[in-house]
C-alpha cells in the first residue's frame, strides 16, 4: 500500500511539474494574445483561460517535457526559456491587433477623423481604430481563434523545445519579417482612405486656385468627414475579411509564414 501511495505521489508530482512548465509558456503568451489578453478582460478570467489552455496543451507535449522533469535540474533556466518562447509567439500574434490599430490611425489621419472619440476606450485610438480592432477580434473569435491558438502553442514546442534557449539570430529574423509584413498589411488596409484623401486634397487645391475668394476649408471639412464615414461603411467588411484571412494563414503555420 505504501509503495502504491509513493508511486501515485511520484506521478502527481511529475504531472504537476509538467503542468507548471507548460503554464509558464502559456501564461506568458496569454498576457499579450489577441482577444484573450486584452486589458479589458479581468485578470482572474485571463488566469482561468491560461489554466484551461494548459489543460489542453499539456497532454500533447508531456512526452517531450517528462524527461526534463525526470532529471530534476535546470528549473530556473526553464523559467526564462519558457517565458521567452511564450512571449515570442504571443507578441507575433499581437502584432495583428497592432496592424488594425495602425490602419485605423492612418485612415483617421487621412480623413480628419482622428480626434473623434479618440479616448473612448482603454487605448487612445481614433474611432476607426476601435471599430477595426473590435470587429477584427470578434471575427477572429467566431472563426475558431481558440482552436488555432491551442494548435500554435502545441506547435511552438517543435520550434522552441523545452529547455532550449531560442536562437537569437533566428528569433530576430523571424520577428523582423513579421514586423515588416505587419506594416505592409496595415498600409494596405488603409490604402482606400489614403487614396481618397489624396484625391480630395488635390481637388481642393485646384478649387482654391480657381476660386481664391472661396473658403474651401468650410466646404471641404464636412465633405471629407462624410466621405470618410461613407468609405468606412463600404470598405470595412472587405478590410476585416482581408485581415482575418492573413491572420488565419499565419495561425495555420506561424513559424514559417513570411
């Protein structure tokens, strides 16, 4: 009976150690993940989500972590490696939220809507930015974000093995590629507003030259505001579908996407 109790104690200790190691990576990623890591979500709920993802991921990666737990050394080093791996994945996914924020800021600045309800939420963004972020996160959640995130977390153990410090050069190259593609995607989403602003300002300049006595600012300001809102109404579904397609493509293979 005592041997059985000791065996069960060893199994429980090993299981707890594996769960703790997995939780280190998932907890770091959960702090910055889109939708799950938003500041508007209470910390207790984020902790519960991290524990739920740990229960999902741990059984899939337990065979890889169990030999490390059996050795029983290097736990302090594991804290650093697991947190860095989790943050690396979480920040690259968070970049897609920043893409929507950048696109909204560019669009708002182009259409003179940057000061309308600019501080209505936790982050000081223009109203267009808030609409894009909320709409994008809702669309991602409806298309199975939780499943894709769990799959990406499990796949991260193939790229960032437990106990191994990520290669700084490869990590930097991967991060720079994601930042560059993020800026390109943000400008692509805001391109309709930039082009409309260019045509508007060019037309306004021609009118001002032809009729210097006309106060074009009083005529043009309401026109660009109304035009920006109408353009947002017409293009927002397409913009969010393009963003979500890129987001889903990255989630399907986050460590090789460029």
